[in-house]
C-alpha cells in the first residue's frame, strides 16, 4: 500500500528522524491533510474526532516553522509559537508529545496552566520558543509582564470547541488580539459548527478548511476485541475462538494466499469445524462454490485474503477474526465491516503478535477503540521513548523554506 512519508509532506529531516525514534513513521490522515498547508503558510481549520492525531498535525509544522528565539531576535518571554488548550491535562500532554521534535529543532517548549505554582512556570515560559497555555494562566503571566505575545508567528487553538464550552471566549479574544495580525493561525476542533465556526472566521484569513471523518462502519453494533498472542500459540488460539463460543458464520483473515491454504488445512483437521479457503489463486468456479457453501451453512468458517473478501456480502456473519493483523485502518474497516451487516450484531477479533503491537494500537486508536486496546494491554503508544543525546544534539538547520508564501498580508 503506497502511503506518503513525513519527508514527502516537507517535514525537516531533524523532525522526521525524531519522530522515527518514537516509532512514528507514517503520517495519519489528518497529518497528510494539514502539514503541507501549514508549511506553505496557510491558515488551517481542521475538524476531526479524538484520537485522529491532531497534536502532531499542528505540532510537526509548528516546530518546523518557528525559529529558535535567539536566532530570530526574540527576547526572553517572547514565544514564536503559541498553543492555546482548554485544560491543564491537555496542555501537558501536548508538551509531552512535542518535546522531542521541538528539541530536534533546537527549540524549547513549555506548558503553563492553572492549579500549579506559577514561579517555575514563569521561568520555563520565559525560555520557551513554543508556549502551550491554558487561557486563564496565560492572562496571569501577561498581567505580571512575564511574557508578551507580539512575536507570535504561529498561533494554534486546540480543542477550540471545548474552550468555548468552558466559557473561554472573552479571554481567548483578548489573547488573540495581542498577537500580530499577520500571524499564521491554526484551529482544531471536534466540530466546526456554530460558535466555533464564528471564531474560526474571526481569527483566520483565507483558511484551508479540512474535515476528517474516520469510516463509521467499524463502530455501530460491532464488538471489537484485541488478543495478544505468540506466533506459536496463534493457531491454537484461533481454534479456541472458533470452538469455545457460540457463533454463526465466521470469516478468518490472513495476509497471503499460501497462508490461507495452510490455515484452512489445519483447521479442517478439527472435527467440529467445516472450513474453506478463498483467495485470488482459486478459480472463479471454486470461489463461487466456497461462497455458496458458506451461505448455505455447509461451511461455517471461511479463510480469506483481503482481496478475495472485498465482494463478500453474506448475511449473518457473526465473527470476523483477523488471524493476521490488518495493515491499515482501511483494511480493518473492510474486514470487520463484513460482520454486523443489516443491523445484526457482530464481533471483530484481532490477533496481535509482539511486533504488531504498535501498528495495531495506531489503527485501533484511529478508530476510537482505545478502551478495547487497553482491555488487551495494548494502551496508546508509550510516551516519548528514551531521550537520547542524539536528539538533544540536533542543530537547527538553516532555513530557506518558502515561508508564508501563501499568506496575503492583511490590509493595513
Ligand atoms: P487527537 O488530538 O486528534 O485526539 P492525538 O494527537 O492525541 O489525537 O493522537 C492520538 C494518538 O495517536 C497519540 O497517542 C499519538 O501519539 C498517536 N499518533 C499520532 N500520530 C501518529 C502517527 N502518525 N503514527 C503513529 N501514532 C500516531
Ligand atoms: Mg488533541
């Protein structure tokens, strides 16, 4: 499957390699939508649900656009990038997620939020090239003269809908007014309707507007389950799933044609199972026969590859089992979408080998299945790995990128 890389989107080598060290190799869909536009200097509005990867969608181009303060001639307390976020938790999460890539560019990033001592935050904020703040605490810092917003090149409003829900509109208006008119503005929200739309229009100019909705088929009445399993135990585990619980027709997905044949043969030896394989090397007649037997109930378990399964629309498939984990979100949705058709209930089970944990967790996260992942001990990806000296040693590269090229200067 051809997918873009961060380098294709124009991300610097320093940032791309810091991401790689954290196991982040490929952009998520929202990052593909947003990163290039931001690097080209556009204002951007993005509507997308939780877990779709918004933090890096703004964080990556943010750290690639902001210059280290000394080089840019900013004074202490003058951040070049400002991220507003509604809560303390979110602000510190953002810093955790962006710290490594910021440092790879020689940038300092800090969070300020209420409910914690202000003095250490003032110290960190005065050093910060990128400041992540809750609105109330940022006003405190401004009132004390600890920071100023006149050098903010890039302003991000994260979870704009929640900021409005929490009554921050007047404070945010006041903060935005303190930033330069020719700043670049990015606004992220689970929804861009109603009042969010109004502030989006007020704060941005000629913004590129993107909406990302992950496929809905995967949710609904399907129960999703992930099962960690070793390669040696995997077939036994499958037999257990197939024999120990009540089920109707079951589709088992494998990656290769050979794998499908081999597995169908192994399963065929289990007396209580009736099994057929379905893949691209079977003749049309063989495939039709297998499908007819599956529909008629003479075969209760069909072992299939992704391609062969595309056209299958059999009623009453109660279980889809990913013996080999799907490679991408789209594959997961197509596979598990074979069950729970026409309002029926279904179960989607995904086997996860040790070396698939990260990829499957990323897929599940994008589909909003965090709860199901943690139930299997596959929680969201771990925090930024060891912070090695190779990262801290990263030099800011010289910059000659077309910056803000797409942005018209505001009328005076
Ligand atoms: P959102 O803000 O849209 O709710 P987050 O930015 O918090 O989503 O991202 C959700 C999870 O996905 C985080 O654990 C994050 O580290 C992970 N993630 C984001 N982008 C990628 C990527 N390109 N590859 C792998 N994991 C990613
Ligand atoms: Mg977020």
